């Protein structure tokens, strides 16, 4: 499934929920506040669908896997939203971040023969695939004791609850 299809499906489901709000005669302001983002999601899916295609005869433009312009654009969106709550002066900062994102995105395009490097996400532990590790006797005993203690604790809580309900 392609990315634009997932976003379009999300927008369509939200549009169906807007219709459900409308049928229950919810306040029009509530319906409008939910319909706006639903419509924006559908329009974003359509925009992604049409901008992902390369013009006829041209190779599609490639972006780097780690994009600072995407970070700047996200910062602009957050600043614009916060500007609606905390003051319109933050929207000016959002506009500056958005202009910087567009300027940086133009420089992040990769030349036609360059491959992007695979991204690696560091993890806390590394697990080596292989046979499952068997527990030794002490570990099995500790696990059994823990399960028994949790079970007894739950039973005593249920017993106290039943006693408290009796007249």
C-alpha cells in the first residue's frame, strides 16, 4: 500500500465521522472544526499523489534520507499552531522557519546517480537471532514465585472487594 493511499483512507474515515456528527445534529461549529482537518487530510493525500510523479521524460528528484528541511517545516507548523494560542507573533517565527525549510529543501536534492544511505536506528539491546534461550532452575523458580505472588495479591483484592459489598 502506498503512502498516499494510507493518508487518503485516513481522511475518508475522518470524513465519514464528520458525516456521523452531522447526522446526530451536533453543533455546526463542532462539525466544522472536525471537517477542516478531515478535508485537509484528503487534500494532502491528493497533493502527495500528484507531486510524487516525475514529469514526462524526467527522472524523479530524490531527497536525502535525513532531511533538515522536514524538521524546519514541522517546527513551522508547531509554531503556527502555538501562535494561535499564545500570540500571533509566533506565526511570524513560523513563517521564517517555513521559508528556511523551502530554501534548504532546494539544496537537499540528490544528483541523479547518487543512492541514499540506509538509515540505522540505534537500539538499547541487540538480539541475536537463534534458538530460544532455556531458563535454568533458579530462573524458573523465580518466575513461578512471582506469578504465584501476583495471583495471590489479585485474589486477596477480589476477596476484600466482595467483603466490602456485603451489607
